[in-house]
C-alpha cells in the first residue's frame, strides 16, 4: 500500500510548527534528510504509520489528529478542485472520488440520501487491528478536516447532524464537542459524518466552473493512470487488507471485486509470478507480525483474530512461514 508524499510532508511541517525535533523521524521512517516531497512522489504505507506513531509519542497528545485536521486548509489539486465546486455536496462527492490518489490505506465514500447524506471514512481493517491508535488519529484528522471545510464555507454556522466513530470512547471526549459542536457516538460500526441535506447545498466560496473543469480532467487522468499502473497482485493485497475481519475473503470473492473470473485472476497473478495462496500467506503473516508487536494482545488472542481454530495450528503455521514461533517473535 502507498501514501502520497503530501500527506507525510504536512505531518512533518505540523510537527515542526509544534516545536518537535523531527530529526530522528527521518531515520525511523526511512526517509532521506534531503528528501524533496515532489508532487508525484509516493511512500510505502508503513512509512506513513511510522510518522503518525512518532507524532503520537512525541506530542503525547491523544487529540493530535483532531488538532492537525482542524488547522488544515483546502490545499493541493484535490483541495482546489473541491473548492471550485458549486456547493458543499459536490465538493464532498469529488473529494471522496479522488482521495484514492492520496493513498490506498483508507476509503472515503459520500452516501447520498434525500434527507441525511453522509460521509463514511474507512481505514483498511488490518491497520485498525495492527495499530488502533494511529488509525484513530487518521480518522480524527479526516473528520476534523471535513468539518473545517463545513465551517469555512458557512461562516462557522454549520455543524454535522450526527457523528459516529468506530473507536472506543476516549478518556476525554470533550475535545470532540469543542471541534465538531456536537457529541459524537463511539464504538459505532462505522466512522460516519451525517448531515442535513439542505446544509450541503451552501455554495462554495471559491466556486469556479472553468477551474473545476480543468482540474477534473487532470485528476481523472491521474486516477486512470494510477489504476492502469497498479499490479494485479497489489490490488489483491489491498482487498485482503481492507476486507479482513477475523477471516480473509476467498479467491472468488476477490475476483468478483476486481470484476474478473477466478480463473482470469489466477492467470494474471501467474503472469506476475505469484499465486493467490502466496499473497494470502504474505498478508496473513504480515498482519500477524504487526499484531505480535502490540503489547496488549496475547498470542492466543492474535490466533483468534486471524481466524485460526486453535493456538497450536497458528503457532505451527507461523513458525513454518516466518522461521520462529509467535512467542519467540513477540519476545524480541
């Protein structure tokens, strides 16, 4: 999975603004000190998680995501496109459509409804399991950012009708009321920001049809280019990561999501010198290694999360694939 350079650059800039010494972060994230965050540059998603984890540890602030998102403005090509839309509804639709250019670690969907449309933001399930703190940071930042757009274009008069967060209720939820103007619900099934439909018809202050047309053509090209250049094996791994919840989808389900037959998918993976079974094993034990780094989870709990019927079966499979037992790996 990948993340666009602008996301990491903004984190670096914000941490420096807070007075945090980010010198160690370059080494921890594997980013050269003289790195120039070019518009076309992308990083591995693991590097992005390292940056977010560093931000949480160095600031010791569980509300970091809310504060980061609240200070963000509509920058970048996607931001400028959204700002040039006719109204807030269209801005959210376009932002959700093109967000995947920023990375494939989460999905933003605009769900239209005659009375109560909503935005749903979903990080890949494996991330939520591996590092719930950084996944929560990302959701907080995204919803805070979207709420900021709502306030800017309504002269601070609008707020969401309802907010749902899939994370556990934080120790100090007062910050959410301060940022969003309403009390959110926690431990929900999905991360959702729900609106009154009339509120989204407010015009965008920078509405410009010519700018919209120009940027839309460019972003459509980028989206098409991204899709055509992505290997089928990477698409499969992304589906495995995003769909995983105590069990993985089978090849037929993955093929259906890719609008392929399972036989065609097998052939395309063979052309890339891999198999569905290989990708499944790589994903399963990659998640296992990340979960084993979490101190709050026991090996037995991780075995259950990964869908194994018993601990011995998990331990045997893990050792065969990784070369050491889960207990040995966790004890490092």
